[in-house]
């Protein structure tokens, strides 16, 4: 009987630790609910890191997607490295001319809730909190260090187009290739 109670407590603790954060600080000095769709059909969260050399080659495409889908999808970049500061995230956003909201998840609550492990990694979440897409932006990287000259797929755009048209994102969804989120346990 004690073992059953202990297992129940452990399960409840794991569920509680994977709850999404109510709000995260942003580079504009405010805080935002990361899963709030704000009247849009979905939320697009892209985990990035200025410490990951794989992130930079994707920034042009990330900015293009943020611009193209703005108004239909709530878009935010998320820095979840445990060493990141709001100032460093701001500098990265400024350097890369990011137009989307930039959130800082130092305690990695959002990363753990969604199961994010890699930068860059994209998540499309319904207004109800259901993950509709998890994976790569495109196939620019075929492995952690295997980069093509140019991407040949549009995985994230295809998923967004399908979701906005009322369909499911294609499966299987390919895992993101890049750097492990720093400090993630």
C-alpha cells in the first residue's frame, strides 16, 4: 500500500513539474503567457540559442515564417538555455533583426512542458494547448553536423499551412537537428 501511495506522489510531482509557465519575461521588458494564442489559430514557438552555431543559418527562414504567418499564428522565439539572460536574448534578437516576440525560459519550464530538447526546434500548439507539430524547420541540416547547401523541404511551413487549413500536420514529423538546449535535465 505504501508503494502505491509513493508512486502516486511521484506521478503527481512529475505532472506538476511539467506544467507550462504562466508567463515568461520577454526582451521588450514585459512578460507574456507563452501558450496564449491571442485570438490566432495557433501558437508557433521556436526554441533558439545564440550559443548554438546551428541556430544562425535558420534565422532568415525563421524571420520569413514569422512575417508570413503573423496575424494568423502567434509567433515567439524562446531562449531556454539555463545560462541565457534577457540582455543576451535581446542582443541576439537585435543582431538577427527578429520581428517576433522573444521569450526567455531560463528555468526551462516551457521546454520541459513541450519536450523541447534542441535548438532550433519548432512547436505549433493549438489554442487549447495541444501540440500539433514538433520538429525541424526544414532539412537544411540532415544530422547534427551534416549541412546541405540549401533546404529542400518546408516542414514547418507545410505544417502551418495544413493546420491553418484545418488539417493535421503531416506525419512522421522529423526531429530537429542542432544543439542540445543548455542545462536541460
